[in-house]
C-alpha cells in the first residue's frame, strides 16, 4: 500500500480507536442524565459512532478509479467489519470492562448506523458522476 493511500485511511483508523476508547470506558465514567436515558440517547450515539466509522473508511473510495462494483463490494465489506466490531465490543464490555455489560440493543444500533452509512456511501458512489454538485464537491 502506498504512503498516500495509507494517509487517506488515517481518519477511519483514528476514528476506530476513538470508538474503541469510548465504548470501553468503565460504567462509572459515563454520566447518567435521566431524560437522555429515557429517550435511549445512547442508541443514537452508537448509530453515529458506527455510521461515521463506515463513512470514514469508505471516504477514500470516493476518489479512486476502481470500477463501481469493486467500490460497492469494498463498502459492503467495511460495513460487515464495522458490524462485527460492534459485536466484538459488546463481548469486550461484558467480560473486560468494569460496570459495562453485553447489550444486544447497542449492537443493533451499531449495526443500523453502519447500514445507513453503507447506503449513503453506496448512493454517493453510484451518483458521483451523475450529480454536478457531488462531482464538484468530490473534485
């Protein structure tokens, strides 16, 4: 992998470690705000964390010259890895993080955020040459 290609993936790699850090905080370090818990705000956070993860890893694909089918396959693989990472984090929380446990709904939120980002990235890849504003934005 060339140095410039690696640099394009740095935002995704950095975000991966931020997600790992945030999701592995001990339970006592996570503030409890009553009304946010009532609306399940943590699920929105999970969707956002994993949606951004997929988007940042897919971002370099917006600028490469691979065939559309190849790019879409890569986005799909990124999404599968993100969903698997979300499941792995739930097991990490259950067995190794104090005050945290396995939450299937957290994993569902991780997966949903990943899938929404996959859909958005796929749409961008399919339309980047057909939409003047998108073509201009992507250069």
